[in-house]
C-alpha cells in the first residue's frame, strides 16, 4: 500500500513541477525582452505625437522605420555624442527628439531658401536614396545629383558651366533637327555624348550659377560635396550618421542614413518643405 501511495504522490506532484519549470523557462525571456526595448518604447510613448510642422512626420514613424539605429560603437565619431541617446548591444542609438528637432529646422531652412529663390541642389548617390531622391527632385522641380558629385561644382563653377552649356546646346540642336545635317555616324556620336553628359550633370542642367544650398543624404558618403560647399560658405543640410563629422554641416539631422524607409520619410519631408517655399515664391511673383 505504501508503495502505491508513493506512486500516486509522484503522479499528483509531477505536473506541478513541470509547470513550475515551464513557467521559469518561458518567463525569463519575456523579462529580458521587456528590459531590452523598454527604454526605447517609453521614449517613443512620451513624444510619439511630436510632428515636424508641414511634414506630418512623427517620432513614432521614424522609430518604426529604424531611424534611431546608428553604427556599431567602434565606428562612431565622438563629435556625434550629443545626438546619441546611448547604446544597445554594441550599436549606438540616436535620440529621436533631436532628430525631429534637426529635421524641423532643416525643413524650415529649405522652405525659406526656396522662398528667397536660392539655388538648391539635392545630393544622394547611395543606392538606397538614388531613385526616391530623383523622383522627389523632379516632382518639385529642383536640381539633383544621384550619380557622382562633380568636383568643382562650387569651387570651379566656370568649368562646370561649360559642360552644362555643352549638354543644353546639344539637346536643343537635336530637338530642332540641326544635327540631322551630320552623317549617321556623327549623329550616333552626338547621341552618346548627350547620354554621357546626362548621366553626369543631367540633374543640374537647369542651374544658372553655383549652388547656394546643398542637401546631402549621408554626409559621410557625400563628404566631397559637403567639404566643397562648406569651404565656399554654401549652406549645408545633411543626414549625419554616428560615424560622420557634424562640424561642416549647418543643419544636422542625426539619424540612420542606411534605412530605405527612414530615407523615404525624410526625403518626402524635404520635398514638401521645398514645395511650400516655391509655391509661396510663385504667389508673390504673380501678385507683382
């Protein structure tokens, strides 16, 4: 009988032990997960309604797009410290409130520059930004560079202008049929030259003088453009990741410049800011 009772006791208590073990195993990861994301989630909850005027961008949208992720800690630039919230798992995390503040200031500056008729060029040669930057620039009607920054665009404008004049002249002659008087072989060569020039300077073909404002998507990759603009006193607006130097940039937007979704949000905000300024300028000119 004693043996039977002992067996019954084991049968009754075993499930409880299993349940306890199961609870311990499943509960631990949940606590760890909450601990890992809690500071970021709380931060978003506090400011998720914050918006950039006129852009309809919120901190929550930037957070969901991954704009808060910087580079690995080893690759950071110490000058970016004031824009960082901290680090998680060896990766720097941006303070999205400062990202929003920077985006707000940049959009206001762009609207003002467009209203004043300043020459603005959008620069984004990285793979994630090319297509969306070109599409937004064409929609708004501002010059852009998505292939390669042409050295001397600001410091040696006279030489660059000759290249632009050559492109515009060839395109005009082709449209007017003036190239038809040449042989077929020569016409093919002209077409190839136009195609080459379009790739290099097609986006800035409408520029009448050197740029006064440069908007750089990833200031680290576009460091030549940033350096040239800064050396000649042109305004620089840029997306600055944790590995870049913010000093040459007038309007710093500290954020992840590799996230396609985050870039789409910010480029869209730039487009709306430019559109607002250009529309106001057009209205003023028409009233005169």
